[in-house]
C-alpha cells in the first residue's frame, strides 16, 4: 500500500479550473474509447510476446486504467495472466494475480480472490520478492477479515507486518497496524486493539498522514466507547472529526458526528447527542449512506423516548426501520426493535412491546447464526482503506490528466489575461486620449480667449485711455485685464469650478468689455439668490464664448441701449444657462470678423459634444430670437452638467 | 509722526517702479528707503535700513524671498509678498495669514493688502507668522499648522485641533477641540481651498468640516454629519456623493 499521492498544485488553482476539468471529463470515458483501449492493450500483449519490460509496462497501463476499463478490466487481466503463464513471465503473472485478486475481493468474490492471492503468494515466495509477499499477506488478511474470519485475518496481517517491518516499509507498517487493531476490536479484544491502534497513531503523526490519523483516532474512540470510558471516547472522536474536517472527508465527518452522538447518548447527554446525530444524518442523507441514516435515526428515536417525545419517536423509529429493512441491516434492526419495544412499553402497550422484543432477538439471533458479528468501525476502516488504495491509483491517474489539463488551462489563462490586458490597455488608452483631448480643447480655448485679436483690442483701449490722459481708467482696465487673464488661466487647468467663480469671471469680462466699449451696453447676471452657488460645480469656460458672442454681434453698437442678460437656472442635476441680448438678431449677423468667433465657438461646440457623450441626458444648445415678435435679439440656451466634485 | 519706512525687493525694475509709484500715490506716510533685486542685496538692505515694511518678490536673483527671511531674524518689519501665480508659495503665505499681491498688480488689491498689513501689524506676531511660513516652505507641506489672524490677535493652530469652520458672509468662525472659537475676517471659501488637502470637506455652503472629527453620517432628513463633539453639520444634497466617495476612499 502506498501513501496518498497529493499534487502540490492545489487550492486556488484547482477551484479556478474546475469548470475546465468538468468540461473535458465528458470526453474521457466514452465506451468506444474504452473498448478501443482494451483491444489495443490486448494486441500489445500479444505483440510483446515474452518481452518482460513491455509486459511490465502493459500491466501498469492496465492497472492505471482499471477504473476506466470497468467490466473490461477483468477479462483483460485474465488474458494477461493467460499470456504471462504461457510465456512464463513470472513477475508480471505474480503482480497481475494479486491485482485481480484485489478486484475480486472488491466485488465480494472472496473465494476467487483468495485463490488468486494464494497463487501470487506462491510465485512471490518462489521469486523471493518480499514486497509482493507483504502485499499478498495483507490482501489475504483483508479477504478473511471481510468474511469475519478474524483469527485467520490476524495471522496474515501479522505476517504482512513482519515483512513490512523487515523491509522498513513504514507506511505499510502503520496501515497494517490499523488493520490489526480493527480486527482485534471486532474480536472485542480491546487491550490488543488499543496497542496496535496507538502504534498506528504514532506513525501517522510522524508521517503527518492526517487521513490515517483521523481513522485511527476514530478507532481508538470506539475502543474507549466499547469499554465505557466515554470521556476518552469523546476526546478521540472530536480529534478524529477535526482531522476529517481538515482533510475534507465529508462522510468521515458524519461518521465522527454519529460516533460522538453515541458517546453522548451513553453519557446521558441527550441534547448534545441529538445535535450530533442530526448533523450526521444530514450528511448521510446527502451521501446516500442508508446504513448510517438508519443508525442515526434509530438513536434519534431513542433520544425522543428518553425525553418523552413519544409521537416523534414513533415516526423516527419507523423511518429508521424502513431504511434498515431496505438494506437488511441487522445490527440497526436490533437497535430499532429494542427501541420500539421501549416505546410500546412507555405507551403501556405490553403486547406490542413483547413483539418488538421478540423481533429484536430474532435479528440478533440471525446475526449470531451467521457468525458474522460485524463491527461498524472495522468495516468502515476496511472500506476506507480499500477506497484509499484505489484512490491512490485513481489520484495518480487523475493527476496526470489534471496536469495536462492544467497545462492547457494555464495556456488558456495566459491567453485570456493577455486579451483582457490588451482590452484594458486599449480602453484606458482611449479614456486617456479622451481626457487629453478634452484638456487640449480646454487649453486651446483659453488660448483662443487670449488670442492676439483680443490682446490687441485690449492694448488699443489702453492706448486710447493713455492718449486721453485717463490713467485711472487705463489702470483700472489693465487691472481687470490681468484678473481676467488669471481667471481664464486658472479655469483652463481644472475640471470643474464652482458657479460663483464662473459668475465672477463673467462679471469681470462684461465689466472689461463695458470699459472698452464706453458703456455701450449694460448687463445683468441672474441667478437664484438662495441657490448655494459655491456648491454648484460646472465644467469651466463654457459660457464666456457665448457671452462674448452676444457682446460682439449683439449689443456692441447700441450706444448705451444694449442689454446682455446671463441667467442661471438650477435644474438639480444640470444647470440651464440662457444668454440673451437685444441686438440685431440672427438674420443680420455680420460676416466680418467672424474668424475668431467661429474658432472659439467651434471649440466650445466640440467640447459640449464630448460632454454629451459622458452625460447622455444633456440637451444640445439652442439658438432662438429673444424677442420673437420683432425678430430681434438672440437667446442662446446651453445646459451644463452639475458635477459632484 | 515718523514716516513708515519701506523697502522693495524685486528682480524686475518695472515692478519696483510701479510699486514705488503706487505707494507714493496712495500712502503719503510711507517712504521707500531702498530697493534691491536679489537675496544678498536684499538681506544687506534690510539690515542697513531697518524697514517697517518689506515688499518681497518670491522669485529673485540668487534664490527666493524665503531665503531672505531665513537670514534676517528677528523680524522687526511686516512683510508683503508680491508674486506671480505660484500655487505652492501662495498656499504657504495663506497658511501664515501674511499679505500678498498678485502680479500684474491691480491698484485696488495693492492698497487693500498694504492697509491690511499696516493695520494688523504687531512685531512679535510677525515672528510667529514668518516662522510658520518657513516651516511650510521647508517641510514641503508636512507642516500642519495654520495662523489665524483676528482683529485683536494672532493664533497658531494645529490643523487637527480644528473641528469645523462656520461661515457668516465674509467671516469665518473656527471651532476648535477645546471649545474655543476664533472669528476671522476671511471667507470660508479661501480656507476650503487651503485645507481640502488635509481631509477638510465642505459639506454645505456654510460649513467646512475636519473629517478626522467625524463620528458618523446620519442619513435621515437629507443627511447630516455628526461630529465627535456631537455637533451636527447639515449636508447639501449636491455634496452628498462627493462626501461618500471621500469617506469610502
């Protein structure tokens, strides 16, 4: 027997590939594939003739695929045996007989299994192959143990143990020690059982074999329970359960739970017992282990009787009985009938109680008459050991497949990550580009605001003031110009500004233009006095170009009658801005000097379009006549998003 | 009454001339006793003339105006900075409640700054202000102290001791951890700009809150901030999202 083969790549990675594995599992076990595999191996056997190396590797192939081959395994093995007998290849024959014997034991054909193992044993002795000898002894022990020939089983186990100790096969030793311990337990020889189980415990601790340790702790607990040392039993059951949780043996956890339940029951702690049995029952139902379901239910029924819940007891015990009958579990039936007798007694129905007692004795008799007083834990251990043995192969095989799949998986993962990375990079690049574009537009706008045209206009005005010796106006004009310059610069560097700063900038700009145009117009900036204008944040430099437009093409030449109104209306998630003038209106718009206007307007339009890509509900801006009757004046309406920071 | 002595330290002659003219035209009691264009000449000028006012540019020959301040202690003068747009320098100046004028100079702003400096000038307090300024400049933003200048006095306050600020038009009241209140004649907006890097947040037009003093957010009635000292600050619905973003981040 070998140790469980554990692949180092576990945990996280496996979880990730589960779906992948499941996908490809379907393609593994096609019946046609198996037949082809079986046929091709058979052909290989014939071709190998008496080539020992080839025959050995073929046996390995068959063994590795034995789960997959299912019912084709045995005939193939039989052919192999026949062939090796004919060409007289003894090592192959010996091993094949042992493996076939193992399969036969699994199928309950104990007599045939015994025959195969004995034949194999014969050859092993002839070839003086100690390792194979130990396998055969151990397997023979198991076959006898299965049939409850405990004394015989012990003989073979001890033989196996001697060989394994001589060979220094330490893992083999502690597996066998466990088998011996369990067999002694079945014989109710508790001191011997404890001795071997404790040996096995020490070794499994030394090898950090938590799985074996969990079984051995369970055995030890059972030994204590059988000897009525309940506290010790509880301690070891708990240890066993912890390890089973750690090694993720779901069915093992449930077994530990119901053993604990039995211990608590024996101690009279019915609440605790009930809790454990209920936990165990849940898992046994999930794993469809009927024998244990029946066991748990029978104890739950007994607890109900102890606690006076007779109705519930009746129902639970009958459930237990139905299940026990369906699988002919005599041990459980004894317990259940005894409990039912108890129930009827409590109900005062002594006739029925007697009947139940009679049934319980009948079942007990049939157990004794079969001379197979089976022990639950011994069976479980054997079952688990056997399972473990096949698991070793299974895991080995699976791990190869898994490794291949992992390789494919990793390739796919790398591909996916690359694609994902590429997409993300592209997306980020695009976002960055959009941001850069937006920033560039903002910069361009600020430059277009401070364009040479605007600068020369400003300088001309200053010149005019100087020629008129109006230093006060010149200084004031220059001061406003500096402030405007500063504000436009600052606003071009940020993503959002509070409305009060926008208003200050517009105010400054309009005053500046008033000075330059000798007060050809008056203006009004209109907003709700109660609005918290410092809290409303909008994208910068959107409104000024429209206001500039209104001054230039609307009110510039109106000699004091001009009026520009900028109105802010808070629509909660956006800000509606109206820029109204009482100029000549749209029709009479002069073509001259349109260059600058179209440039900053063009940029502003582009920026607004970008805004509307981000804020889908933002309306486009509209132009209309401010006075529809006289067809004069322009009203521009523009919506800006209110930003959160 | 003796004249107030002023010196102008700036590397641009045009600016020096403008400032001299503006001082001459608006403040007849002020006499410009000297000019300099760099760190060394500036230090020498201050030591020689013992001025009452120093108009000090930040970018000058041989270094910065701050270098001059490092070399001329104690400060027996008031300092008014003249600077082009320089976010970091202006922030340090504001944290020390010193006066400054932005270039190009606007006459109104110029006069306001000079008047403010003269009216609140007290020698021993300039020391505190300039020290705080230099701490800010040298620590590159690690200094967490601010000067609050009131009509009567000057306070050096740790930022962590400020619980919240309350606005009343152009005045701001600072509420400190020791229940002290300091009323400053500056708008809350200016402090918002200065302090937003130090986990201060403006949840409402009237309030600026030190988020380190927040106990919890009450989501009832449109939302409010409950401070550790159990004061309640309303949250404007426009600022709710930004506040949540900051508190989560």
